[in-house]
């Protein structure tokens, strides 16, 4: 049973190992077959040299210590280079540019989503101080990682020609160190964010209605939703949770090479990390747009924690009703913070 | 001008590690960094062979292609060198290199690997030839002194050849013709099989 489990594990690892395929060629026992071939075909060294590309041959040794130092050649490096320098850099880069352009076009076409009703002046607490602290910890670390990641992946093509070698290398070292130290902070804060917001992001039946109308994106009519609408829930599960886990796990693989993981694992981690990060960044552009200039009152909600009752009724009707019910019909409170926010911000 | 290449004759290499020692001694490389290593294939089995490997100074160098700060450059003789002042120690060259040439002085928690170090074909770096700064960062610049790499010069069986690719290939061809076997020129397809890229002589130091 245990043996079978082990075989499955090996098979699963091999199946995942897109780049480790050449390793499969170096089967155990091939060295003995070669020894036999040395007798029958003394001049034919082909199988011997095929073995050079595989590293896990127990008969391949070196006196030099280090990660995979007994591997003479690893062809997977070229595959990684083609993926990173080709598909990821080119398509990934243009994807980010295209999404920015699309959002810009949408803003030009639709403009910000304004409140239909007049503000009531009564405030509802939408995000407590813990909620906001967690959100902004994730947000700030995410933006730092995104900017530094962009410098590392695209800087050579965008910034280096402008800055020159010395200045750009200085910036890149800074970017790399910020990326490597903020990364674990982001992973930790993402876990906190998941715990904090998971309850109100559980899917509900009425989310289907929101999805079928695309949240009123084109009609301009709001669809009633709970504390978070289906779009926010999709961002929570697909972005924060799924992509958060993917970039964090692959990031740790790359960030701690002191555990002596091999190059194949780090190449795969890097490819997955870069693709997931590009998708994460494009989705985050949408989230940032909707949360700032795209929706009147959304940014203030996360900054001050309070929203106007009119805003709550329009954007999150079910949540508005629930909150009123929980407040025992008392309605919103005009907190000092909210009043100050009202004074400086989001006029109708 | 000559195009510098390494060639290791697997029929001759006896795994004495003289090249490894010569390299360490010549360049005073830090502990834990090995610019050259000897790998033995089928160790202890009939048909055992050994290969000495370091940076092969590829024609289309993957390290050069993936470096996020573009710190690599190629001399007029085809030697792939890098500028440690620019290197950010990301390790990408190590992922990409087929030969495992790039080395890092630190263990790398939080990606702190230090500046990459690798074989320079005994050609130093972007600093002034044979200056103290160049020696400290890259080791001796033997090419500037009119000498060939220390590892190949030190090789007791002349298995490791380093120098003008055409001359090296001629020597090897004669050997193969005489002994009638061992014609495989290990690593040359990977290192020199593609068209030359980035071979512009540097105009002084980049930084």
C-alpha cells in the first residue's frame, strides 16, 4: 500500500513537472545497460551522453558541494528562458497595458457611478477599524509588490533605457529587497484578510441575480446585494484567496533558496508566480478603479469606515436592511469621523 | 579575432580536480563558490567518464538574456562577463544556465544571495585590466597578460582545452583521428550551437 502511494506521488510529481521531463529518460538501471553496451558496442557513446542531461543518476558524482552540482547540464533552463522572456514578458506586459486602456475607455464612456438619491447625512458603519487595517495592510503590500515586480520583470525594457545602467541597477536592488521582504508580510496579511472577510463573502442565492445582470454594469441599474456583491465575492475568492495562495506559495519557493530546492522547482515556481501575478495585477486594476474613481463614495467607505445610508441602500440593499434591523430601527449615526469625511469628500 | 571556447576531452579527464584547484588558487574565490567543477558519470562502473565544467561562454548566453538589470556583456573574444556593481543577486542566471555556472556567496534566505560569481575565462571584469578592484571582484585577468585560462594550463592530461575555438577544435580533431573514438565534443551544441549574440566589445565599464 505504502509503495503504491509512493508511486502515485512520484507519478503526480512527474505529471506536474512540465520541465522535469528530460529527467524521466534517466531511468535507474540505465547505467548497467550502458555497461553491457560498452561490451557489445564499444564505440557507441550515445546512451552515455544522453545520461548527461539527467541529474538524478546515482552514479553521477562530483566533489564540489552545492545544489545540483553533480548535474552537468539542465536543458530546462532554456525552456524557462523562453517562457519568461517570451510569453510572460510580452503577452503579460501588453495584457496590463490593454486592461489599463480598457478601464480608461470605460471611465471615458460611463464616468463614475454617482449616487441617484440625495445623501441623507446619516452614516452607517461599513468597515470597522480592524477591517480597514487589514484591507490597507494587504493593499499597501500588494501595491509595493506589484510595482517592484514590474520593475524586476519589465524594468529592463522600460526603465533601463531611460535611467541607464547604474541608476537602474540601484533601483532594481531596492525593488528586489522590498519585494522579498514585503512578500511574506503580504502572505500573512492575506491570511488575516481571509479570516476577516470570509463570512460575508460566502455565496448566496441572490448573487445569481447579480451575476446574470453583470451587476448592472451596462444597464446602470443597481442589483440588490448583501454586504459584498457577487463581483466583490469573485474578487475575494478568485483574487485574494486563490491568486493570493498561488503567488504566496510560489513566492516562498523563490524567496528561500536556502532550503536547497532544485532549479526545476524554482523555474516552475517562477513561471506560475509571474503568470498569477500578472493576472492578479490586472484584476486589481479593476478593483482599484471601482473602489476609487469608478464609484462615488466607495473609497471613503474604506478610508473612514462609514457610508451614507443612501449609498448603502443603492449599492448593498440587503446589507442596508440587515444593518437597520440590527440597529433596532435606529438608523445611522453621524459619527465625528464620518461627519468630517462628509465635510471634505464625496459631494453629491 | 579569436573566439574563446572551452573543450573538455572526456577520454582524457582523470578527475584529478586540478582545474578546480587551479581556478580557486588563481582567483582567490570565496569559500563555497566553485567556478569550475568536475562531474564523473557512471562513477565506479565500466565506461566511467569525467567532465570538467564551468561557464562555457555561450554564443547566445541564457544568463545574459534573462538578467533583469542587463549586467552581462560579451568581449570581442566571445567571453561572457558580468558587472558585479550592477548585479542584484536575483539568481535568474542560475535558473537559466544549462551548465550550472553562476555561483552565489550567500545561502539566500529572503533572496539575499550576494553578487553572482562565475568563471571569467580568466578575463576579469569591467574594471581596468589587472587593477586591484578587478582582482577583488573577478580574480586575475590572465587574458590581458597574454595567458590562457589557468584551469586549462594546469590540466595534467591536457583534457581541458581553453582558447581560440578553431585551434582547440583542431587539436581535438587530431586526437579523435589518432585514437579512433571519443568524438563527442561535450556541451558544444548547447553552448555554441546558436548564432552569436551580444558580441559587442564594451566601451569601458558599464557602471
